[in-house]
């Protein structure tokens, strides 16, 4: 694995930034961190890809690795986003290992705080939109109690030869509650989602 973890401290008086340390993990170009959060135990969690597997890596405040775990099967799987909620981690990304047509589906995994899998789910369809193939989850957030929203893209749901925006709503058991496809004349991508103060979702 090869990851960079950089902590920066800022001195506001002169707007200077002091680099405290840089950590490098691994030694291949097929590894990378896609998302990075501070955890409830004052450590840090990196979600991404390790070779052909989805990956979680936990490090302490000094950047020392506490543990790292891989998820997926015999094809390419990845995590793009991670959150912590109520004693669990939730990740979304894509998987080519657990599909019936060898094209990527949205991959959602719930683990405990040690990275042990509680459940994993896949969402999406089959087939391609022209030259575009695969469904991916790019961002996951908590919407309300035991409800989560995933923003991403879906070629399998597009009626054109381009990509469509893809929104999923699930509960804490991984059950699909609602999905929505934005499929216009061109390509649509949902890279992120946030929850407004009034409860609206903004993509």
C-alpha cells in the first residue's frame, strides 16, 4: 500500500503553515486513500483501495498504523467515502466482484469500529450506456436516525449513451428505501451530497 498522510498546523498571526509530519504507507501505485475522517476515539480512518480490494486503514494522531483491512473478492473493488455513526463505520464505493454481469455496482459496507464486517450490499443494474459502464457510490452521509444517503453515478440506469446521476437511500440494515436516477440528454454525476439545516438534501 502507498498512502500519504499529512497533518498541518497553521499559525494564524502570519498565515504560515507548518508541516508536522508526513507518513507514507506501502509501495505500489495501485493503492490510494479516497476519504479520510477523524474517529470518535481521536484516531483517523482512511478509506480507499489496496490493489484490487477496497481498503480501510486506521492510524493514530502520530500517523502510526493501528490496523488495515481489505474488503472484496477476486475483481476490482474500492471505497470512495466513509462515515462513522453510532459505533459503526459505513463505506460506499464500487465492486466488480459481487455482480452478475462483471460490471461494477454500488458497494456499501457496514463494519464495527475494528473493521469487522456487519453486512455488505450491492446496488445497481446491468449493462452499459454506450461506452460507459458501471455504477458507483461516491459519497455517503447520514440523513436522519438510521437512514443514509449515497450519491453516485450509474451507467446501467441511463437511457442515453452517457452516465446518469444516481441517488440511494438505505437504512442501517442496508435495506434500500428509495432510489432516484437523474438521466438527461448528457452525462450527470453526483459527486457529493450534504444535509441542509432545514432537512433538505443538496447534491
